[in-house]
C-alpha cells in the first residue's frame, strides 16, 4: 500500500539506494502555483548532512516536476515528482545484508515478501519520507492560499530533555526545531555526548495547524483524529501518537478536560481542536513519539539468514536521534490529511456554507 489519501492521493515509489525516489499526486485542484524551487525549503529542513546531529548522507534533493504543472500552475492532471539519489553508499550495507538488524524491518520484509533490497533499508528507509514532504509542499500551499491554514511543528522532547520555555520564533533558528533558544547549547552537548557513546535516543514532535475551519473530518471511519493518527503512525520509527492532551487525559478530571465555551470562544483546547472526529475551528494539535535509532555501532545479538546467531554492528551513516529531522515529515503528514479532508468536506458539504453561531478559537494552546 503505497498510496495515501482519498481525493488528494499521493503514491510514493523508490528505495533508499535505488536510482531515484518519486511520487505521483492525483486529485490536486488546478491552479495551484508551484515551481521546482518551491520544494527546496522544506526538503532542506528534512535533509541529512546539514548539521553534525544528523546522518552524514549528503543528498542534493533536487525535485524534477515531470507532469501536472504548466506555466507554473497545476493543471489538475497527475503531478509526478522525482528526486535522483546521488549519495547512496551501498557498500556500508554489504556486511549486514545477510542478517536481520534488530529494531529494523529486515525480518518482517523478509517474512512478508521472501525477497528484499537490503541496501540502506530499501523501501523501509526514511528516504521515502522525502516524497511526502515534497507532496505536502503543494498541500501546504493550497491550504494556506485557500483557507489561511498554517501547519508547523517543533521538537517537544529529546530523551529526558523538555523545553523550559516556548517560542515559535526559536524553532527554525536551530538544528533541533527546538522552541527554547536558551537551551540549544545544552542540547548540542547532549547530542555530542550521545553520538560519542554510540547510542541513540527517542524524541517527541508536536504539530500545530492554525486556521483550520470547523467541519473538516468524516465520521465515522474517516475521523480527522483517526486519519491524523494513521498518517503520523505511518512515519518510520513512530511508536505513539497523541491528539491534544493525548495520554495525559487519563489523569484528568472531566471538569478540567472538557473545553468550555464562552461568548469570547473556547476556553481551552485539551481536545486538540477535534470533537467527534470533526475540527472545531481551534488549533489542531497532534504529537508523535519516535523510538531511538536502531542502527548502532554498539554490538547487538541477532540471527543471520540461515538462522545462526550473529553479532550485528551497524556501520554507515545514521541519525543518533531520528526525531531531530522528523518535524517536517510530521508537518507533511498533517498537511496531507488536512488537504484531503478539506476536499472531502467540499465534495459532500460544499453547499452547507457557514453555519451560525461560529465559536471563536478562543484561548489557543500554542
Ligand atoms: C527522519 C528519519 C530518519 C531515520 N534515520 C534512521 C537511521 O539513520 N538509522 C536507523 O536505524 N533508523 C532510522 N530511522 C528509522 C527507521 O527507518 C525505522 O525504525 C525502520 O525502518 C523500522 O521501522 P519502524 O521503526 O517504523 O518499525 C529513521 C526514521 C526517520 C523518520
């Protein structure tokens, strides 16, 4: 299953060390302005090798638009995007091609398909997420042009470190997408020590969508929160998703959690901007938990393809914390879901129009 979305459908293809990765976007409305250089910013935010805190694979990530765009605007026909892989070092994987790396998809792909491309993790590599980010550049553009929707994310935890303060302006000013500028030096030291130890750590990313109007989401089986959870969970290494307060609701009282409504708007946003699977008009807030990187130079036990015990030491270029680069990927999945849901809402309920009263977003969380 390599296709995502109902009306804004994105199909990705390609392997980590194949000649190219790409996607076909079907169902994009005509008239969205887009040029090859528009992809550079978000792809650069996701890319490896830009700081010492990510894998040192250096990919140019230049997008070629093969179809669906004419004179700088989408035509409504399938949009095909391709990025050539230019810095794959398959030699790094020769030693481990015959073993199942712990924490990786090697064993499950082998059991499912009976044949696999082991180079760089093949299709299970996060290289694939590049195309999600590319497709979402178009989704973000449309959402913003049409509704003023803005989707942005930040790292909310690395290992045991949490932000001490919050400022959106700090997020893009450091390699961690960290919302507390005063803490960045501490994080650099933390990450340097982690890299030196050969170990890895997990992370939490939060994405906030501003400007989502009330009404998006398709109960029962196409709920907005359900689709966001599925979308975030489809990202490599994600082991948990929260909507709004998420698992913290377990310890809350109803009197605290229900978001009260007053003439000046919603009084809180514990629900994450979604009720009954439909957006409320508040900020949509979701978080994803990323597991620590499995590829380590610290030896681990496993079996080889003959079922014999082996010691696995993973060489090559890896992210000591996969979450560090994953903020644009989480944003991308949120944008793809929102665009798809917006089109679905327009298809079924486009004639409903504005319904009163329209409750103001009120006290926003972020
Ligand atoms: C942005 C990003 C970068 C990643 N980089 C690495 C990496 O360098 N080394 C690694 O072992 N896993 C990395 N992963 C995670 C693996 O792709 C993933 O754990 C593996 O394919 C198994 O899938 P699962 O963890 O979703 O079950 C990365 C994930 C993301 C989102």
